[in-house]
């Protein structure tokens, strides 16, 4: 597990453009190396599965791998596995009112199995569009993989054999997550707290959730990760650390006021207080320097 010291981050923040450029380079090099090997095996393994816990940067990683493959002259399509969620009414029919929202059984597994096989055989599929606002399907799109194309499917359950079935012979698998710890003195900030920072901002920006709501929801998310995601990460062919060196410095001025406010009324705040302490130890970097295609744009807008 890599550790990076607060002192190093603060020194790098003195030159924000160089700091950001280096962080982007380290992330891209990992993805490009994976894309090289994926390209080499495209004939035998044309389907790529990308998994990782919440806030790991699956969407951007999938898009960046696809871009690298296209630069090599290979067609590449990205599909979010969120579109395979069952409509809420169907979920309740199958599992009752007490739904485990992190369970792989929330997915339409038979449909996903069918689509994997058809994609392998270059047959046309119709991908539903899942509307989270109404928890139901709304329209969709058709896709037919051409002979030399690759299809990238990203989702939290993409490495779970219950979901992917007997697809190992024709899939390549990537696990993405934050693996680096930030160190201040003798104290380390766990990588899950970096992912939580990302969720706090995304939930506030895109889902209208207060920090306290995300803190509460995070308990369920952690349980789901331990049950349904972490046990399958060893199945990955490629392991990508999506920690971006400059990201916490960008989050500093965005999150600290929100955290200070939450600390005044959220009863369980002490469990998350280390986030505030670490952020306050960092020199801020203005988000205006962050490229539009950067991974952290998923979370800061």
C-alpha cells in the first residue's frame, strides 16, 4: 500500500499546474498499460469488465481505456451496468420490501448473461436505460459489436461470477479503487475516506443530499463492498490505483466548510472527523486548474 505525505502534497501544491499534470500522468500511465494488453488480446477476449467500490472512478476509467483503444484504431464501446438494475417494482416482487440495495441480485442477471453472450458473438442487443429518479427503465439503445471491436462494461458487480457467469474465457477484467494512503505525522488516512470525499461532493452536487445523508448511506455501502465487491477483486487481470495526487488538495476548500457544518449537528461525526483534520492540513488547489476530462470531474462537476 502506497503512502504519500502531507508535506509532499503541500510542496507540490506550490506549482498547481505541474502538480495536476503529474497526477494525471501517473493515473493515465496505468490505464494505458492496461489498454495495451487488452488490445493485444482483443481477438480472444473482446469484452472488458471494470469493477470497483463506490467512488473509485469506474466511469472515467472506462472512458479513458476506451479512448486509448480508439487511438490504436480499435472500436470501443462503454456500457454502464447500472442500466441492468431491475425496476423497483420487480425488485420488490422478487425480494419483498426489505431490499438490499447493494446486492448483485438488484441486477437483471439473466438479461446480463444473455447480453454478454450476444456481444461475444457480435449479435445485436437492446440495452435498457435505467432512470434512477423513478427507479424504472425508460427507453434504451441498440448495440452490435463489430468483429474487431471491444465492449467495456463497468459496474460495482462486474467481477462477481454470480453476475458475469461463465465469461472468463472471453473477458478481461479490471479492478479500480483508491489504494494510496495520505500520511500526516504517524497517522494514515484510509483510502476509503478518499472515496467518501468523492461521494460527499457528488451526492451534494448531483443528488441534492446533505453530508449527513451520505454519511448514513455510507454504512450500507461499506457493508455491500465487504460482502459483494472485495471478495472478487482477486479475479482482476489489472489493478488500477485511482488515487490522484492533487485531488485532496482540490477538495480542501470545497469540503471543509460543509464538514464543519455537519460536525455541529451530525451525531456520528467523530467517525468521519479525520477527513476534516487531513483536509485542513493541506494547502488548497483551485479546481479551475483541473482538466475537463480528469477523473475527479466525476465528483466536483
